[in-house]
C-alpha cells in the first residue's frame, strides 16, 4: 500500500512513556485516520540495548558496595544515573586502596580488581579502550601481568590524556565541580544568592538536628500555610525568624526550589548526618578490633528491630560502645540476624568474614619466611574465599589457579571482630545453630560472652524463686503494692499519711532536714528484667511501712466488697515476723549486689574489673551470712525466730554459688589468663608466661611468630619498667593501664603488650547499651508516631544516641554533602 505514513503526537509520547525498546522506524500501528486502520507491523527488538530498571526512586542506602556484585551505571534510569554516580563517589572506597593506584578497587566475592572511574562512566558497548570490560564488568584476574613495563594497570591507564581511563577520571572531577554545571553556565547567580541559599539550608540542618537530638516529631497533621499547629520543625524555624528579621525574610522570599523545608529534604539531611556519624565510628575503629553487641526488640508498630552496637578501644585507650544502627528483621532466627549483621557491617566496610588467600611464590627457605610481611608487600593474591553459600563447587575449582610447582601458603587474614555479646536467648547462645555459633564458624576468634548483667539477673531470680520463703515474700510484696496503689484515692491517702509522719518526726527531732531529704513518694514496683528495681521496691516499703499499714487499716475500716478482704490479707501478711525479717534481709543482700548490677551496665566496664566485682560480691555475701545474722535477728526479739541453718537459707546460698560458678565456667581459662595484665591482680610475681599462653591459645592470628618472640622480650622489660613503677600501683583497671601507656608514651616500647590489652578490653561485659537504644527507640517511635519508616527511625536514633559525635559535624560539612548528593536546581 503506497500511502504516506503519518504519526500522531499522542502516539509518539505514548510510545516513549511505555519504555518500549522497538525501532522507531517500525511503529506498532500506523493510523491514516480514525476509520482506516492499517495492518499490524511486527515489533523489532533491539538486542544490543540493555534492560533498564524501573524509573522509580533508588534507595541510595541499598547500593551494592562490592565492585563484583554491583549493577552497571547504565542499567539505572537515565535521569538517576548522575545521582547514583554521586552516591558511589560519596560512599568512598569499598576496600583499602593502593597509594600507587587509588582508582583500583578489589572485590573479594569474585577475586578481581576493578577501575572505579571507568565503572562510573562505562558504556553498554564495553569497547573502545584496552581492558575496559575487564576493569568494569568482568573484573581483572590475571595477576601475572601486574608489575614490570608491561603492567596491565599501567596499560589500562594509558599514556595519553584522551585515554578512556583518564577521561573517566576527569569526568568524576567535573561531576562534583558545581562551576561547570550547565545550569550555572547559562544562569548567572550572584554570590549573595548563593550565600542566602546556604544560610536557609543551614537553618534547616540545625532544626533537623535539634529535633533528632530531642527525639521529637518533625511535622504534624496540618502543615498548611494557615495552620497554627505546624509542629516542631516549622515552629523552631519560626522562632529563629522571630529573633532574626533577616532569616525570616530569607524564607519568605526564597525561590521555589530553595526553601529546603519539605519532609523529603528533612529526611535527606537526617540521612546525611547519620551517614557521617557512622563514618566517624569507622574512623574511630581505624581498622582495629571490635566486638559485636546485638539485641532485638519490638517497636511501637510491632516490628522486630535489631540493635547493633560496636565495642572497641579508641586511640586514647578508652573503651567505647557506639550505637551503629537499627535494622528491621522479619524474624529472630539466627540466620536472619546473621545476614542482617553482615549486610550492615559490609555496607560500612567493616567486614567480619573469614578470608583465606593462596600465594604462589618462590620461597628459598619456607620455614624462615615472615608471611605477614610477604602478604603486605611481595605476595600476589591468587584467590580469596568468601563465605558464599550460593557459589557452587565447579566455580570454585575453575577459579583455583595452578601453582606451577611453586610452594603454596594459605593464610588467614586478621579479622576485625574479636568478641560477641548477646543475651541468653536460645537463638543467640545456641552452640550449634545460634547466632554466636554461626558467626564463630566464620570468625573463630570472635569469642562469645553471655551478658554479665543477664547472668546476675538469672542468678538472683533463680535464688529467689528456689527458696520458698523468698518466693512467698515477693508474691506478698507485689500483692501489697497492688492493693495500696490500685487507685489514685489510695495513693493520695498514702502521700498524706507519709507527710503527717514526716512532720511529726521532724517535730521530735527524729529526722534530719535538708535539701532533697524526706521527700514524699510511692511504693515502687519490682521488675523481672532489672534486679535493682527489687531493691527500690523493698527500700520504698521499709521507708513507708507505717503509712502503708495505716492506709490498709483505713481500707479495712471504710472499704466495702472484696477490697476490704484484700486489705485485711495484705495487712496480716506484712505484719508477720517472717515478712518483716525477709524484708530487711533482702535489703541487706540487694544493697551488696546492687553495686555489681550498676557496674555491669556501664559502657566503660572491662571484663577483668567485672570479674573482680563478682568475686568481691560473693565474699561480702558469705561474710554477711557468717557475721551479721545477730543484727538481723535483733529486729524482733519477742517473736519466735526460725533457725538460720534451716534448709531455706542454706539452699539459697548454695543456689547462688552453683549458678555463679556455672556462668563463669564457659570461658574460664580465657578470663583467668586475661587477668594477668590487670594492675589490681593479687597474684605476685607478674605472670609473663600467662600472657604468652593467652596469645598462643586465644589470639594466634593477631601475632606472627616474629612478634611472639618480640613479645617475650617486651614482657621482660615491662615487668621492670612498668610493673615496678610507682604509678602502676595506682591504676585500677586495664583500661587505665592503656591510657597510662599512651600518656607516658610507653606504648611505643610495649606496643605488643598494648595490643594484648586492647584485645582483652574488646571482650563485652553486658548488652546494656543495646537495651538503652531500645529505650531511646520507644521515645522516638511513640504510639502517635508508629508509622515511621525504618530508615527514618534508624537515622533519627543514630543522631539521638550518638549526639556527641553528631555535634562535632559542622553545618558547612553537611551543606557540602547535601550539594554533592544531587545536582541541585539552585547553587549552593
């Protein structure tokens, strides 16, 4: 049919919007007019065109960091490619780079090298320059061609400035150069306009950061221009404008795209700050060893959240426990938790997986070689095994290189993780399928320590529930508190009665007056998760014993119905000798154990100091049992007192001792050897041999054979120069020892001993920091804010919990990150 083809404008744009890959010269249908359709024309697919992702907003936090696993830039939508490139540049290197080839990135998953600039600006054809596909898609594997005048790395760079690599490198620099942006070339922006834009953005950053620090909501239900309740973000900006007319005028006359107050901008700024905080935590670790502390809990929307805390020793010798993030997990199985942990750490370049390298080199005398130095300087890596469950055996054999007769040495690289701290849940502590077992399979020197605070809690709860007298006491105590505090009327009666008693005792000089003394309170309830709450509950009843009895008597006299019988039963229970005696007995016992409870929850607590507190607590309890019964018995001499050698109390003492011994049995040898460097160790003389045993048995991968020899020599000088020093006897912990070595600059002479001490301090003591993060989570994600997105909650919690680090980030730094993250309509 010889007719002129006519396309409609609507048909053209429909074809463009549908994302079809068909040839424009062969449209699907040709319409001459509405009544005369033409025959269908077959669709011709372009087999050279790469399939693109859907044109949706890409979550930059989920970008794959491994060069061997990430998607090519041209696979993303064309309008988002610059944003993706900027995100990769801002993320920084995935691995430590070589100073000679800073553009070179290494992928452990495929054992190959990649060129970072060429990856960012690679084209789908993959042609046009030497090794472009090898350094961008497939990865460079031919390690034999590294070095010499025909080095593949040098050939990839090229000798001309127009080489693909050099052009790609210049494109990276130009992308971040705002002055070369085409919009800035055609549009003239004055310096005053740029200054005003930055000032508005700084005000927004300050407000977002303040809301995160205080854990308050950003926006409200009505954010319209005429709303009088715009919630915290806009109200704070308004308050800034009240005291600064210039600031108010800037926001009133702001351009359309430079107001910087939308919810998406707020979340973006929050994410930039939290990313900076995590980067600062990684810089604090600085490639050193750290411990992993993990716990999980449900938030207000009933989502299971996993909190991750990193424990490490900073450059000044202080123990740090940094909150690293919150991850939503679909379930709490050990494999799910492990995958989530690996994802978080790998995304932030904190890889904890086992790495094995094979070396093919000519070694004249293998027994005398220092493999640690060879690994850093002279050895060519041929293969890297990564824990990858989906990799089949055939692929492993294909990548296994031939040694050509040269001797091969397989070494394990030093891993960063040196400890695991969880609670006693079965999915955490299981010896075969628990989280600690799964991570220990990949990191054999990541020693698991059951949270000491949970151990103490379980010990005290087991002792109290195993003794009939104690179990009856806490049951009656809970019943009394429920009866007295069942209504606001009875609570008011308790306060009034307490006030009358305080006034009377002050009038007869039985109470001392002063600021903070004689405060009116209420009866405290005991909780199962914190044993210190039992001490508060017992102490409050002792303090308000008489007012409590008077309130119960009033209820008996004036009450009606079942409450009258409950009050009578409660009054009868608390006025018995058995209840009063156990009340004072428990107060004495829990005052001794409370110091240990509080100490185990401190972030700076080290495991050696914790063991000393456990030992001293046991000694004080035994001393109390042997020497202080007469004082307790004198509380009520006229009542028949049960024999103190009865099965109740002796069985309670045995329960404490047996349970405490059982909790310390798992890593007893590791903990015993760790106390050698403790300045408060009572063992004399200094046991240098135990330090050598500790290194050889528990930390063999942190010291090579040559360093072990040097360690023995350092220990000889350490015993004379440090142990016998006057200041050494004033130190109270290994942490103070590390700080003292750094302060006196002795760490240079005893750097290997300092390394041993830092490994000991890395061992966790409790999971209190993760539980504090959950308390902060409940303050941020409340019942009214239960629809918060997971990423928004995570970023908010990082700033709220690590405020110390977030405050160190200047507003100008966040402005620069904001500018680099995306091509902005208005220049900054």
